[in-house]
C-alpha cells in the first residue's frame, strides 16, 4: 500500500508538472525574458571584463571566457528561484492552490510538480545559453561524459534552489513580493563567490565565505568537469574547493531535504 501511495503521489506530481509546462508554453515571453539576463551577462562580462581580470596566471580574454561560463551557468539556474517563487505565489493569489487542495491528490504533489516544471524550463535555458557561450568562444576540454555531468550538477543545484523559491512563494502575499524576495539574497550569494573572479584575490574574510559558499562548490565542480580551470590556477585549500563535486552534491541534497520539508509543512499549515 505504501508503494502504491508513492506511485500515486508521483503521478499527481507529473500531472501538475504537465499543467505548468503547458502554461509556460502559452506564455513564451517568460522563457524569453528568462534568457535575456544571462545572455547579457555573458556578452558584458566577456567583452567588457575579458582581458582585464586575472585568473590564475593569465589575463587573456579566452582564459577568462572559459573561467566565466561555469559561473554564468550556475547563476542562471539559481536565479530561476525567483520565477519558482513568483509562480507559486501567483497560484495562491488566484486561488488555484485551494482548487488543487479540493482534489484527491497528494499534498506535496502541487509543489513537486511545480519544481519539476521549473527544472525543465531551466534545462531549456541552459541549452540555449550553452549555444550562445559557444558562439562567443567558450570551449570545453574534457570528454563528453564529464561535460554532461557538469550540466547534471547544475540542474540538480537549480532544482534544490527551486525549493527555496517554493518556500518563499508560500510565505509572501503577492507574486511581486516573491520575485523581490527570491532575488535580493541571490546577489550576495553569487557575487561573494568564485563565479566571476578568482577567490584567491579576495580579502581573507571574504575568501573564506566564498570558499564555503554552496554556489562556489558547484561553480568549481563545473570548471573541473568542463576543463575550464585557467593556466596557473591555484585551487584553494578549503575542503569544498578540493572536492567540489562531492561538496556540490552534498549541498544540493541538504538544501532539497531541508527546504522541501519546510515548504511542504508551510503548505499544509496554510491549507490544512
């Protein structure tokens, strides 16, 4: 019976995910606007800062371009948090969550379905962004399996952060508040990291924060898997930087476990 219940809950989640994907397809500007920001970051950082920022022992534009892209990819999947929160807040504001609640479905299915739909949208965004990156000169230097593993880590990390967005969406009253609440803390998270500059060049207190930042672990893991570490780059001694793939996996698992639990609990309290 327990197994049948889990299968039923998964089917309910897939139904909700399908509903959200159909909705996204009917509002293509959501995907377009979601792509504009990371594409702008790629172009601006590549052509404005490329050749001006030292990474490792190099200041060449190509070295910085390859160093940069893992950070842009990671920033893109985490910034999807705001969209996830706004979508759930919008459903609550329109009363759709209450309608779902009246149906015979698993309580967690509404949130799981939403996060799965966001994962699909994030994957599509990454594909387009990777194409743009190749056009501006980004290249990988590892085998296809490792490159695929890098994108897998990015999607897992983005999925983890979508649960933070779900909790924010359930905790505010309007979609606008969810968007603001989903973005305001992401800027220090992504910029106090190794995403755009070599953390070794930061002041000591900021460097330690950056090295233990979950975001930095995923960025470092992707650079290693893509073969994008610049010449002369010195890997920091902090454990997450020495073992970034494991650190990224652990951080993602902890975030999913913690924030999924909190989000489902919040959902049940709000609509119990």
